DNA sequence: CGTCACTTTGATGCTGATCAAAAATGGTGG
DNA sequence: CCACCATTTTTGATCAGCATCAAAGTGACG
C-alpha cells in the first residue's frame, strides 16, 4: 500500500488510537485493491476472509431471495462493511458489488479479531464503528416502514443537499435506476415521485435536482433526526 | 438482586468470561426491576442511562413518526437491548414497552463502558452480542423487503415451531393483534393470510396454529437461512 | 443524423390498509 | 348452566401505493 493511502487509512476513526505496532500488523497483511465497475466483491452465504473498507468509489450492498433482489445500502468512502460477519466469523447476509470503479482495502478477518483482543483502543474503535453501522440499519428499517416512497425521496434530497454543502443543487452522480433501487422503488416510480415533488419545491434539471423552495420541501418531507442522519 | 437471578445473569454469554471483580462491579450498580404489562421502558430520542436485559416476560421495540407507529422487534429472555445507544452514548432510535409483566435487568451505561475498557473478555463478548443484534436487524430488513406478508407469516410459523420443539402445534402466547404488528401487517390481514395458509397445510385452532402438512408449508414459505434464524 | 440507452408516461393489476359490520370468543353474574 | 356483555377476530367493500408491462420521448455519442 502506498504512503498516501496508508496515511488516509491511518486517519480513520477506526485506527485513530491504535498502537503503531498493531496498525502495522493489520496493514502488513492487508491489500488495497482496485476493482472496475460492476464487480461482485462478496456473495451472501460465503464465509468472511477479509474486513472491507471502501477507500474510493462506491459500493452497493444487496441481497437476493427467490428471484428478487433488493439494495440494502450504498457505501461511499471511508466506510467499513461486513464487520459483523468478520467479528462473528459467520456467513455474509449481504452481497456487495462495485457501483463504480473502486478501491477497497481488505484486511484479513483473523488479523482483525487478533488485534481486537490485543489492543483496547482498537477494540473500542471497532465496537463504536459496529454500533454506528447498527444504527444505520435501524434508521433504514424505520425509513422503509414509516415512510412512503415519495417521502423517502424527499428526505434523500434534503440529506444529499446537506452533504453537498446546501447549494440547493444536487448532482446525482449515479443513474436514476440505481437511485431508485437505493430508495426502494422502481425507476418508473422514481420518475413519478419526482413529478410529485415539483409541487413541493423540487425541479429536475437533467442530472441535477434543484431545490427551489426548501421550506416547502421540508414541510412535505418532515425530516426526522431519529430516521435521517 | 437475588442469588437465583444473579446466577442466571452470570451464565449469559455476555458475562461468560468476565472476571469476578468486573462482574461484581457491573452488578453492584445494576437493578433487577419488575414491570407490569404495557409500561414504556425507554422512549426514542432520550439518552441512555442503562443497558437493558430482558430477564423474564417480553418486550416490544417500536418507533413512531408522523402519527404512525411500527413494531421493530419483540424480545424474549435473555436479550440485551439498546446496546448500540449505550456504547455510543447517543439517543435511542427506538422505544420499548413491556408486552407482558416483565423483569428487566438494568446496568448503568457508564459501568458498561468502563468495564468494556478494562476487561478484554467483556469487550469481546459485548462486540459479539452487538454483531449478533446487527445481524438480526439485517435479517428483519431483508424479511421486510424480500417477502410479502403471507410469506412472512408462513416463515414465522416454521421458526416458531422449531423453537417450540417441532411439535407441529404452535402456542401463540400473544394475541393476534400483537403478532400482526410484529409481522408488519394489520390484524385484518393476519386473518386473511391465515386463511390463505390453510391451502398450505396450516390450521388455525383457537390459540394454537397446527401444521398439518409441513412439506406443503415449507414449499410455500421457502425458508432461507440468510433471512430466518 | 441515426442508434442505443435511459427516462418518462400511460394503462392495468396486485398487495395491503382502512373502514364498517358481522361473527366468534371468553368472562361474569344471575 | 345459561344469558349477557365486552373484546377479539373474521369477513366484506373500498381505496391508496406501488409494481409491471408497454410504448413513447429524450439525450448522448459515434
């Protein structure tokens, strides 16, 4: 792994207070690997070999059952995934594939468990990370069960605007098909929902969404700090 | 706390390898409290004071938004809850209320965090428990997104039969209103879904469900080890 | 300027929620 | 033991949300 990325990884909260020795132990066996778009990184049902961290690009977590598939999350840098499976050494419950070209840091699962037992700072950081991931899933479940698809879209727009610096102009970055899947709706429905939101201050301009009346959007979306991040 | 319960708690995986000293430290500040049915134990949005463990009875986790409420989980002994909020010292994302009279062990949040930092065995056990809880939520999210309500009911019956010893006769224990809520459907729909399942080997006899043809039920339910426990 | 992929629009059907009412169940007191 | 009442459960009718299939529109790019 090159110096630049090493430094980037070192600065992650997960490794913040880990001793130099243990950080080196983790990194000495780790790979930083580039993948093209559309590659399946892990498959549900397999046993975990590595803890994965998205360093660049984006990754989609999904699951299948009886010829149906659903997107459970979309990850951007710097996020760990399949931490719970690594800790328990049990099969993955989700699959993962790259949504764009991506760089993934892969740390052998056994090394993660070993350093966890030796380094209290790493243990603390890891449990914090896992708790954070847990809370994300709970938020996703609440979003799914307590809102309809138009409300999910409206809140996604508000959140994304905040992430992109409250410019009231949101660059999509992904195609609408993927966004639809992320939001738990079909592309057709996303289209119709966007049409709905024009009544609530949102305009769809090519690959951007523009918020023309944020108060109207807020009052429709009813954002909730116990669901949205 | 009485000796009997102390022993029960001591034998939980969470405390299995914790030193006597640290176990006593946790227990010395803990309460074992009885609650009647229908008591709200925690409210979403509040900050955590205690880690909770269901010792007896059952507890419902739920969340509300915009005049809607949804049941996220039903807990039986011995299960921890709100572990993630305790670890991160952040507000609860769910509320909890007793579904029956219940006994709850409450360990001060600060004690949990302190012992975590001092006792590697407790740290290991706690991260294992949190990972297990994480995987439960992921399973719930998949169940919700990948199955319709009849399939959820069919799989619940299969699981409950296994828990109750494969007698092919399942005692409900809770009223159908609560079961419906647990399974993410209205009582009306539960009733209709049960009628549907009579085509697939399930008979509804008073407060019991009877599986008359488990192969038919299995073939309809399509149980999946990556969704069901 | 034509092709191909993506997106939108239209028509239709399924799933599950809601409201209303009937039926079944269970407990209580005469 | 039975009649009565309250509660739970079931049944029926209707409606909203979302998926699906089909077709038309749009835009990027060779």
